[in-house]
C-alpha cells in the first residue's frame, strides 16, 4: 500500500470517527492498529459495542469488507463505514444484526 493510500485511509478513519461520534452521541477515535493487532477496529466508539471497519475506496468489495468486520468483531456488532470520493458515506450492517445494533444504540442513549 502506497503512502497516499495510507493517508487516505487515515483521513477516512478520522472522518468516520467524527461522523459516528455525532450520530451515536459518544466519544469516538481512530483505532490503534499497530498496538492492538490486525483485528483492532478502525474506529473505537466509547460505550457502544460495535466493531467499525472503515473503507475509504472507490470500488468496495462489499462482502469481503463485511466478512473482515465480522471476523474481527469478537462479539460486537460488525459494521462497515464506506465512502467514495464526492459521495455521502454509508454504513453497512448485516440484516440479521440490524435489530441488535438498534438496541445497542438505544441503550447508549438511556
């Protein structure tokens, strides 16, 4: 992976952290992959048990991204945050985990 690609990934993680912090009304920061190993989340949301995988690419391999998030989630709800250049971001969660995600978000607001 080239330097420009890594920089774009870091910017995407910061962007995702800010956007998810606003939406979940919680503290959020970039994950620390070099300390936590390859299964560390790209974004850590304090008090919200989700595993966030950030993909800031033009062509997303959707199911590969979901698989990666699911394999690394370790009991948390896996979500994929994705954005292409010039497009709004989207959050992807498996339908079977959507209700669980909603309940976790609701619990965070109580």
